[in-house]
């Protein structure tokens, strides 16, 4: 008696983009290694994580891209084609990084957005302690996401392993929405 074949995993390509020094590499490592390390990134790094969501096995390839605008032409030509999910990253403690999503990063992915989901991801939420500092609130970012037609929005601290596991599922679920808006978690 032969065993039934296990279906091949569904492949999902996620590209993380945004300014330098906002926590992209740290969340990238947390998603891949289930641990967060403080580190600087290269022009582009990648890795694969396997996850099962609702009885379907996924193979998610993550790309951590440089936040240096001078690297964008190289990064975009190498990594943007055939992307399933663009993860637009900003730091909740650096309002300029959210502004640059609109001024810089959305323009670079415009021709690829029609075939991909777009997620807005707030990082460094553990550092949003002092309410008197200039920070990006959850509601400001959610409004930004709605105005710019992104598929989904959430925030995460790379050092919260439970939250990073939820983020993996979130990326897959937003991918499964095939670019439809309205995927969010708090």
C-alpha cells in the first residue's frame, strides 16, 4: 500500500522594505530564527521559513532589503519581481520612516503592487513607552494604511516570540487574500 503524496508547500515570497535602522533586520531574524539579534544589514539577505496555517503547508521566502535609497535600483531589479507580499516597514519611534513609505518606498513597488499584497508593519513597539515623545500611534498608522490601500496593517516587537509567530501567519493570510484590503491584527 502506497502512502498518499504530501502536497508540495505553497510558496510565498515576502520582501521587506523601508528605511535603514528601523528594525527590519531584527524582525527578519526573528521570523527566520525565532530569535531577534541586533544587527546591521547588507544590500539584501534572504531566508526560508516553513509554516502550516489552516492545514496548508507554506514555504515563505523572506527578503530583508537595504534601506539605503542608493541601493534601491539594484534591490528592486533582483528581488521585487514575482513578489507575493511587500512588507512596508517603519519604526513607531521614527515618524520620518512612515513618511518615507509614501515619499520613497511606495513609488518603487508601484508596478509590482497589482500582483502582490502590501502589508504595513510597524516595528520597535517595545520602545513606544514615553507618550510625550514624537511617535507614530497605532491609529495614525492604521489611517495611513487605509489611505494608501494596503492589504493589511499590524505592529510587532521582534523580541516578542509569540507576536512574531502571529506575524508569520498574518503574512500568509494576507497573501491568501490575493491583494484584497482589510487584513489586520492588533
